């Protein structure tokens, strides 16, 4: 245990000492997250290269582990390759956006390579069922697991201190799992990640001076996904994976709701929005500190429930308790966040969302057409005429055109806000804002192309 604490302190020192240097470098214009969207609350660009000091801490920790072990370098090779590939993929997107589809293809390729190097989920051993050999399903199960967890971590990384804090809880949990199975090097590695995240959080707590970025989120997610698979020793992966799933219950639930609402609304599954748990809590009036404290507490409880699955000789009861806790959390989200208290409320909500689905899909299609029109138009006058016609076709109006209008201001790369108006009778302010955000990228691209103010 003393060695594990040494790795925790080591990771903390590397991260807390190198993060200020990363911030200074990024502020020169590399990997900055500008407040270009309404869901982004910061006033100035903030570096999103927080994964860099974490990657450095993990790399140095791995070197020490290999020197301390003297053998077993090949066992670590799949994890090392995965860390490098997932971090590099996210870092490239932090520096210059590469698109959701390309990132997903890159993740699949990276996960497939890691699986081919020997990191795989081969069997499950379940109570009252026995040993289940995955056979040909080993590859798709492993690849899905290795890309699902990084994306879950990335999706919740929209609030200062949240993803780093949840990653800290999970790394400590997985460190305890490593000790339980007497796989001490994996435990040391997990504690090194925990220390690195603790050092990063010094600069990521509200108000954040640096963000994880996709690189940091993918790196943390891959390590959280890979360590349980490595700990299982290619034997029974069920208990270790259940610990991870229960411990990650909060972000898994948040991601599940995000996927469902985007599917119902007609938006792409990776379309960013401001309806995550932390966003809704903030709109309810809670401070960032109280939100973090509440979510951290939930994560700590779920981590303990997950560990009980491993510690209990009959894991069925802790699994049922963990599933029940997640079910109650889901009911709480539906009741308090979505204000659904009766079946009539549910019917009205679903009907309203589905009625707006066609409008959302139409707006997405028109935004794609405008991107093409921007390339075809020979002058800015010609394009803006087409742009204005499209916006009117979608339902927006000129100022003062209707008696009851909604004024919507949208951030525009730190410049003059984009102001647009919509009739209140045809939608709520939140519904109209979602459609405005669909057109924001093409508006900004056109304004940049023709330097229009």
C-alpha cells in the first residue's frame, strides 16, 4: 500500500507541476477552447490540453513500474499502445476539429489494434449460470467496451471539475480492485492516474484554468476501460467489469439520456447540447460547487456499491442493489429534470418532442444545404440573400414582424453576438435556440469567409 501511495503522490506532483507550463504554451494559440457556443459559459478562450500532463505522469509511472518489475514489458504493450493512440486521436481534435465520424473510425481502429495485441474480454463467469466463453464475440465485445467508456467520459466533460473528479474516483476504485486480485502493477498504475487527476483538478476546479479536452477524456476513459480487462487475467471478467459499470453509473446514465433525447429530437447522437445533468442542475439554481459535491457523492456511493460486488461472496445482491440505485436515479431524473410525474405528463412530453422532430431534421438538412451554397455563391450579397430566405423558411422572422417574438442571442467567436428573432407561438425559447445552434456553424463560416461583422 505504501508503494501505491507513492505512485499517487508521484502522479500528483508531475501533473500539478507541469500543468501551468501547458497552460502557458496553449495560451500562445494552441488548442484553445473559445466561447463560440451558448452552452460554453467562459468569457475567454481556455486551453483544452489538460491530457498532456496526465499522459506524461502515466508514461513516467509506467517506466518506473517496468523497472520495478524487471519483467512483463510485453504485458503492458497493449495498454501503452492504446493510451498513445486514444490520446493522440483526441489531441488532434483538440488542436483542429476532425469530425465525429472520423474520430469514431479512429477509435474503432485503435481498439481493434489493442485487441489484436492481446487485451481482450474472453470469458464471463456468472452466478448460477457458470462460465461463458465469448468465442468469436470476444473481439466486438472488447472493441465496444474500449470505445464506449472513453466516449462516456468525453460526453460528461462539459462542466469544470466533473470528468476529472469522476475519473479520480474510478482510478482509486480500480486501484483497490488491483490490490484485491493481487495485480499490484495495475494497482500502482491506477493510483498514478488518480494522482495525476488530483493534480489536474487543482487547475480544473471552477473557474477552470484548463480543460481536459478530447485527448485527456479519451486517455482517462481508455485507462478506465483497459485496467479491468487486464485485471481479469483473461479469466472471469464479469465481476471486474460490473465494478466498473456500477462505478460509472452516473455518467452512463447521463449518456443514455443524452442518446435517447437526441434520437427522439432528430439530432445526431454526437450533437452537443446543454441538457446534461450538470446543465439542468445549474439551471435549477445550484452553484457549481454544490453540483460537484452532489455528483461526487453519488459517484463515491456507486463506487462502494461496485466494490461490494467484488468483495461479496454472493455478488448477486450487490448487483441488484446497484441496478436498483441506477433505476431510482433514472426515475429521479425523469421526475425532476424532465418534470414528468404522471403518465399524462409523459405522453405530452413525448408528443411534443416528436412533433418538433420534423422541424429539427428539416433545420439540419437546410444547414447542410447552406454549407454547399456558401461554396457556390460568387458574392456575399448572393449568399446572405439565400441565408435569409432559408432562415425565414425555417420559421425565423425580422425584428418587430410579429407581436410576440423571442429574441435569441448566440455567441459568435468572441465577436458581436448573432441576434435572431422567432415567433413565440411556434415554439419555446429553448426549442428555437436548438435550431439556431444548428445554423451557427454555417453563419460563422460565412462571416469568416467574407469578414462580415
